[in-house]
């Protein structure tokens, strides 16, 4: 492969990896999904496919190994002696057939052999491990990253389905299962939350996760949480020889088990059970997102063992996302903060999976046309037109999407949709980058839509988080001519305080108190962490995750800014350093260069720094033998995953890079190290084994 092609694939893998990482963080750590389950699964599937086709280009920081979440520091940590694994997914019959074949191949059984399986509904909640010592509930822990979870015992004891004591239990018994909320109780919970003006949950799973991960167990107690038991973790002696037997034992111990489980012989019975559960999915009072197939015999399970993240003896056969047909009423074009034009379908309201939907994303111009930028067909090349009957799917909670068009219903007078040829936000010129589907307005600060979006982003929670300054206020202040850049926000009090010519408190719907509150919260936001400040600037491809990585690496605004200005002035070694930071891709590096090149940025940053104080990145507080040193990891590590090793190194004050350069102080080598080890030796870089590294850091 030519280097150019390689670079594109590496960039693609890195971009996908970052998307997976961010979506995973939002889902697992913040109980606030960015993508629907279907979208997330397809993102992971795309990544895995590309990885399989290009095994030598896999990023060091493989996000697949990290799906799940590190435990939150708000809870005590519990180590899972037996890792709390996830399940690999099957999206169709072929995947299930392949799974059955691979199990038999591994066990050395004839392909004609029909294995015994247990098929169970895959409840969409969150997994919990309950450890009993001498029959008494000792700890309840969430999955966390699979190895270390969060201690939520204080909340688990408020769940009725969880026995607090078990008679005749083995000395150590860990029961695993799913915490969830019934659909009917979820609706009531949201009604209650609405009446109290409290957080509305996106779906039952998030409600369950948010309720279990509460610091105050009084809150959890009033949430309708339930628990299904389905497997074991650590045990002091064996209780059963099969999944079928285990379910009986768990039921006798007093656990609720799912009555809708099915013993199946051979792959055909698995597929029949899938159809059966899929058909009754709607009528079940709990959310099910698939069917889990488990090899029944525990001796077989033991032989099959596990991969890094999932057992070989089980698979989750996922349901297709939920969808409904409705009429496309109009297509609206929205302009984002970086000028990207996003078409949105306005729909005749329709219920999909219990939620009313009236708009859906149409992604970009190519998606509407039915051909991607390489000329490949989308939806068999059928375009999308206003008036069409479209099938919309939701697959959970976030932005609905258009899947297909019912051509039979298209009227003869329907017309193709023409994407605007000037920006709907300012009338400015539009540019479509070669090889990209995205169309952008390049008017920057002269485009009203972009200015408003940039300011909304600047004040958002991930930026400088100014309470009381939302979309509505920003539009109204902008239209009054009070705000046109984020700097104006910090001058609001000076220009529109009570003694000014045009005081805020005199505006309709404002008063003395509300104006003072806003000025106070603006003042509160003047001390801003470096990662939040970088994110607030709203640079393309520099979102939360990238901002955090940059802040951890450069530590202070002064250093970061100096390096970015050097890069903008063409200093290639600083650009290379940036591009080599673990977690920074070429696209982000390139956009940073473009951003800091601009005169507009120079002025904005200069003025902002007169108003705010950018504080150091939070992470670099530890002084250790490796503080300030640039280190590189290579090969597969034993004691920790790559991401754990990276964050551990960063906590200890080291900087983690992807490639060996003049700056590299140490290369830490796991098994199977290749070209990096060779390069390090050539460059005279210190090489340590994983053990030596741990000893050094802790010395
Ligand atoms: S067995 C080794 N059985 O699905 C993993 N998991 O996507 C054993 N889940 O983390 C899990 N229903 O939280 C199992 N009947 C069921 C399940 C189930 C839901 C969840 C579980 C797991 C996730 C994987």
C-alpha cells in the first residue's frame, strides 16, 4: 500500500476510534448517550472491519479494549476478581451460524453436532455483581471497566429483588445480573421528574443507570429498580454444571430470574427462539435489545474461555432498530458552529418505540441525493424528496434517522431536493471539500448562524459553563447588538450593568435580581481549566476528548499557545510533536494549525485572555521519577490495558506519545514489540519491560 493510502486508513481508524471512545464515555460514564445503540454497534462494526482488513495499522490505543467505563471517582472501587465481561454481537443469522461453528471448532466437535444452548432475552439495563460472604450481601459493584467497578452497595440494598441474606450459600458467592426499570414504571418516573422539573431520562436504561449510580441512597430507594440474575462471578465452590441448572439454584436462593429463557438444541432452535422473543418484544414490560445465546454446559464454557472483552461461549443476537413510516414535510438546513450545513427532515409526528418523533437527521447533501462522494449508492441510489413516505428509525434514544423511501407512494409531481447554493444563515458562499460529503459556509464570524452556534458552544457545560446564558438569551443579545464574540459576554456587566446607558435589568423579562445573577455566573466562569478553554474555542475536530488530551500534554495555556503559534508559522517539529501525541489525529492537528493561523483567532484569544484566567490542566499534579518525560508504549502489556497504562503514566506526570522521536525518554515494551523497539534501540532510547517501568514509576 502506498504511504498516502496508509495515512488515510490510519486517519479513518483513529477518527472512528475517537468517536467510539467519546460515545462510550457519554454512555457509560455520564449515562447520557450520544448515539443510539444501533449507531454505536455499527460504528464498532465499521471499526472492526477496517481493523481486520488492516491489522498492521491498528491504533495503539484500541478503543474496543476500553468499551465500558473507568469507575467514577465519586464511588469507592471494587475489583472484579473474575472480570465482568461484555458480550460480542451478532447482527444477523450468518453471524449466529458462524458463532455456533466457531464454538464447535474450538471444542473439536463435528460440525453436524447440535450443541445445547440457553437463549435468554438481553435486558437493556446495566450489569451488577453482588458478592455474598457467608450468605450476607457484602458488596454490589457496577461493571466499570470490567476489572474495577464502582461500589454501589448502599444503593443495591434498596432494591427489593436483591436478597440481603441467602441461606445455605457457599462461603463466597458472586451473583451477576442486570439492574433495570420496567417500561411502565419508567414512564411514571419521567412524569414525576417532569412535575418536579428534574432531569428527564432518555430511556429506561439511562434511568436505571442514573438511579443506581446515586451518591444518596434515599434517591435510589424511590426509584423503581429491579434485578434479574443470570450468571456467576467468584464462587468458593461449584453450584451447577450448566446454565439451566444455575438458573434453578439462583431462583432457590431467592433471586428473580427471567422466566422467558429457552433451552435450545442446535443453531436452528436458537434462531426460532430469536423470532419468538422478537415478536413479543413490544408486549414485554422491559426493554430488550436482543437475545443472549449461552453454551449450556459449564465444562464447555470453561474450555472456551474468553477473549479480552467477551466470553467465547456466549453471543448477543441484537434486534434490528425500531422504525416507522411517516411523511417528510420539509427539509431544513441548519448551520453549525464551524459552518457545516446539516439537513434536517421535518416529519409528520410519528411514534417510534414509544416516543413521538417529528424530525430526523439527513446527514448531508450526498445522503439526500442517494450517492456518496465516491459515487457509491445509498438506499440503492434513491434520492429523498419532500412529500416522500420515509421509514425512520430510532434504535433507542438519540437523533432519529431516515432509513428508506417508499417509492410506490411517491407522487408524479414530486421534485428532487436542491441543496442551497448559498448559506441559509448569512447568504455567504458555500464550499464542498474534495472527498468530503460536508458542505460548509466559510463566512466565519460574519455568518449570524455560525456566530450564534459558536457562542452557544462557548457557554455550554463543556465550555465555560455559564448558567442562565442559553440559546434564547444569546439570540436576543446578539440581535440587540450586545454580543458578537465570546469576549462580549465578559463585558456585558461593564456595558449593560445597572449604571450603563442600556442596562440589562430594564429589558423585557429581566429584572435587577436576574441580571445580577447572570453577571455573577459570568464572573464565576472566569477561572477556566485549560481543557475546557480549548474545547470552548470550538475548533473543528477538537472536541472534549481531544481538548483533554491536549491539555494533559501541554499542561499550561502558555506552552500550548506558543506551540500552536509555532505550528501556525510552519515549525514542522512542533507540528510533528502534536501529531504524535497519543490520541491526536492528523485531522485535529491540521485544524489546530488552521485555527491558530488566523488573525481572527489571534484577536479573539488576546481579548479573551484579558477577561479570563486559564488554569493548568488538572492532571499534572504528581511529581514522580517520570514527571515531564515523554514515553512510548509498544507490544501487548500484561498487567494493564494500554489505556490504563496511558492514564497511569499521565497521572504520574509523564507524556505519552505514539512514535519514537528525539523527545522520547523511555520505550515500555510488552510482548510482540516490533519496529518501535528497533527504532528505540537505534536512537539510543531507554527500553524498559513493563515490570521495570512499574518499579521505576513507583520508586
Ligand atoms: S450474560 C460474560 N445474560 O448484556 C457476560 N448478559 O452486552 C455474561 N445482559 O454486560 C453476560 N441480559 O449487562 C447476560 N441474559 C443476559 C443478559 C446480559 C442483559 C447484558 C449484560 C452484559 C451486556 C453485554
